[in-house]
């Protein structure tokens, strides 16, 4: 349970970090909170020859409005996100999700960029990023690019990041006026990764569903956005029958892998239950704000 | 394996030692700083036994490398109370029988040093949520929860006097 040897780098600027990544490429790994990378190093599942420590780059921890989007720096800790008044106002789904990550001490240290770069299929941040259509700003020495979450998350633990590239920031669309959201997850023990997690946003117009986003994590290598399901249920009044019908359709839309300890049927059932609970919570919030 | 000089600020004093970058903070505290109050359990961030404070915030010592902590203030359980004068939380753990073998206790003490500053008047549910990050295999959690709530009450009463 001791990590392999590595050379440690502590850049004082983003440019310096990118230079280091350019020089060492596939042999280097950026480290932010280390809440996923260090366990992997301790278990020798990862053994980078060079570790580039991003923790001094405090400019990467900023949270700010950029036009119609909310931009959260890659180094923002889960606690910063969960307790930010700006995030609560403009992207409340992100607050609800960040509060459920790991444990108290883990949230103090783990970062948004780290969670996305790690790309666990059941993690909160990839699910929210997919559900809301987040965009990631990536940087390498030769330049920056902006990538949609759907093009960034390629498979389980696999992203579009090049070996010498890192996440700088993530931007989310600001919640529209009247839009409400809910996050629901199921795990066997508090703080574990979800078996299934669901994120939803809902907006009503004249008592009918004007917009609906549904995302499900834990049912595929990458969180799924159920646009085909959502678009089939617009224009209706969101009563109990509507919630049950959407939840059933969500269940049919996912095809989780069958696993000896977690059968596919169980994940499908969880999908239905959690979609129903998330939507019920959204409707409750809509009624409270109406 | 090449070592380098590392200076850590622990419990208000500087400690210098030579270690390779791969040295975990948890091991450096125990082996190089001689502070064995920080316990090492799972070494992958699950059990919480090695929790210390870094710049006042709780952090898993097994998920940081000592070299990363240069320039930061580390506090370990050794800075919290003495055998003659326990901290309010340590005293409450003692009175409520909140420990048996004591292995998990330093991590719980350090976690809740920070938690009770963040949440001076926590609900039982909040305490239980925060305690999910610290595994205890002896007592069950009821007495630990009781102790934390008792300490919170005493700290509030102390603060209002």
C-alpha cells in the first residue's frame, strides 16, 4: 500500500504546469485533490513517473459568471462548490450533487476537474456535466480548446484529455428563471459511489412541462442523458401519472451491464425509482416557487 | 531512491527530515516527525483513522504526500488536549464511552474539531452524516454520536459564558 517512486513538481503558474506536462507527457500526471489518484497510486494501479501538483494554482479555483454560463475552475473543491452562493443561485443542481460526494474530509480536498478527469461512471460531477450540457476548457502548451461534456467523457475512466493536457474550468448553463432541479442517488453505504444516480431539471409554463432534462449515472460506462425520453413527455401536466410514465420510460431506455452482484434488472429498477423521486421533488419545488 | 529535504509545520513547530516524494503524510508524521497519534488504517482514504487538519480543514493524511504539505499548517491529535487536560471532545468521548480500542479515535477527534467549528449546533443527522467518513469497528457509533453532541453543547455553553 505504498506508492511507487516519482519525481515531484510544484509549478507556480498554469504555464509552468503545462510546460511540465508537455515535457513529460504520458509519464506525468497532474494531481489536484488526489482523492482518487492517490488511492490508485497507493494500490499501485497508477504509477506516474512525474507528479505535477496543481494545488498552488489558486486562480484555477475561481467560481464566476461568464455571460449566460457559470464557470467553475477545475481546482474548486467539492466543498467550495457545495457552499458557493453563486452556484446555489445559478446552478443549484451542482450544489445538490456536490454535497453527496464521498465524506466530509473528502469533499474538503477533492476537486471538480479531478472528478471529471477521473471519469468514474457513477460519480456525481460527470453526471451533472452530461445532464446540463457542461463545457470543459482544456489546455496544453500549444493551446486551449473547449469540449462538450458528451465529447469529453469517452468511456469508464476514459476522457478526451491528451497526455499533456489538463482541465482548466467547467462552464454550466445558468438555470433559467423558474427552472428547478433534483439529484437522487442510491448506494449501499453513505459516501460510496452510487449504484445508480439521477439528475433532473424541470421548468413549467402554465402548469405544463416546458422543459425537462434527465440524466442517469451508473447504468453505462458514461452517464446517460435521456433526451429521447424527456422530449416525449413535454406539454403535459406533471401529475403522479406523468411522473410514473416518465420513470417507466427511463427504465426502458437504459441498458445496464449485468453484474453478478448487481443484476441489470436491479439497476433498471433503481433508475425507475430514482427518476420518480427526482421528478416528484422537482414538481414539489415548482409548486413551492409558483 | 532519491530523498529530499522536507520541512513540515506541525502543531506550530517546524520539523525537517529527508524523505522521498512518495512518502505519504501519514507515514511522515509517524516515522519522521515521531507523532504516532495519527493512525494508519486502510491507506486509501476510506477509514478516516489518519485524518489531520491542514490549514484548519480535515484531510486524509494517507492521500497526501508529505512534500505537498510544505508551507501549510498541519495539526495532529497531539495538539489537541493533554492526558491531564483533555479537549472538550476528548472528555466527552471518555465520559460517553465513545471508544473501546481507540484506533479510530484520533481521526474522529480531528474530523470533529473542524466539524464543530463549522457546525456549533449540529443535529444528530448532521453528526451521523459527517461520521460516515470515520470507521469504528468496536463500539458502534451511538456512543460516539452522543459524545460529539455532548461536546457541542459544552462548547456552546462555554462560548456563551
